């Protein structure tokens, strides 16, 4: 599985980019550094709780804290040092035997530096969550109906004997208990009818795990995610390679035979100056067994 992850990661790193969005009203920093804010978030969440943080590559790093029932986002600006650390991580050669050890160290180095970055500003979320009475009125609605009403499913699964679905509306997430037993839930997941499952009850789960993203405004409005065509952003040889990998994986999932050498020969003919690089991908794919290939783009993996 590590080889699969490394392969996909290496291809996707060739052309990804992110963009900045409109800024909120910026208040004075409530913490000196991102690390201070993360420590405060951890203290509130507890050792098993979730700390909401993230970064927009090349733009900012942010972390969410909760204080006296109010939520705040603390933002630090990207700087040259962080860009260098991330570039060093992305330049690692995944063919090295100790690739994952180097990767983990590079990630740890970047995270350690992020903790030292000064908070440029803090901002309070002014949006209010959905009232409990309104959540109670949703009992009997199906997941599909809630999706149509603007709720977005973030995750679902079992908690003891209960089936729980976490859904986001605006900047807040809500915990819905589904009216289904474990067998019915997994059967619906398998046959794609989980949208027909109804909710029994709903409660506030807290601010969404996506709230670190400035696309989620403090007043509760959410900007539409910019369209991003990965293939069009990639160099042509990387796009051709990704198409080939997807074709091979799809064939494996369908139990079909495919001529890997023929596909890679075609890429090498298109990009002769990249032949040596493509050969390494060819060898990696040929070393994978059919089950590994099936897992490459399996959404349940």
C-alpha cells in the first residue's frame, strides 16, 4: 500500500496549486504563535478530541479554538522558510528505500516550524448554529432530503449499536442518528441506497472540520469551492502518466487484462526525454499484484 500511495503522490505533486480567497475582518492576535493556538485547542478538545487546523499552500496556516462557546480562527501568513521545508519534502525521491522515513521527518520538520509561526490576526465566528428545535423537526427526513436542503455529508459509521452521520451546514457540523441497524446500514452502503436512510435525531457536533479554510466565512457563508482540473494543471507528461495509471487501475477493478508495456511504450514515444523517468513508473506498476491495482482508486480504501 505504501508503494501505491507514493506513486499517486509523486504524480500529483507535479502540478497542484491553491489560491487565496477574500479575507475576513481581522482582529488582534489572541495568541502569539500557531503553536500556542494549537495548544489551547488541544486543551479544550482533550487528548482524544479533534484539533481543527490546516494550511492553504503558499498562502496561510490557520487553527480553530473554542473559548466560552465561541469559535475563533487564528491565521499565520506563509513565509519563505515554510515554503523551503515543503519544497524539500516534495522533492524527496519515492524510489529511495527510506523514502517514508524521510517523508515523515520532513512532515514533522514542517509541522514543528508551523508551530513557531506568529499569528497575524484572529477572527471570531459570528454565525449561530441551527437551533435544537429546528434539528428536532428534521426527524424522519432521509439523508438524500437533507442533502437537497443543503446539508453535506462529511462522514458516517457505527458508534456502538448506533449509526451516526455527520453532516455540515454552513460552518457547523451536526451529528445525526440514523434509523437503521448495523446490517441495514452496511447493506445500504454496499448497494448505494444510503441516501434513503432516515434520521432519528440530530444535535450540534461543533464547528466544521473545514472551518480552518477561509472559504468558510465567519458569518456562516461559504464560498463555492473553485473548480480545479488536476489534469489541465499537470505537465503533459504527468497527465499522460496519470491517465495511464487510472486506465490500468480501472482494468484491474473490472478484472480485465491490459498490456502495461504497450501503454508505457506509448508514453515514452510521446515524451522521449522523459523515458528514464517513465521506466521507473512502469517497473513499479508491473510489481503490483492485481489486488493492489484494484485499491489504487477504490474510494473505500
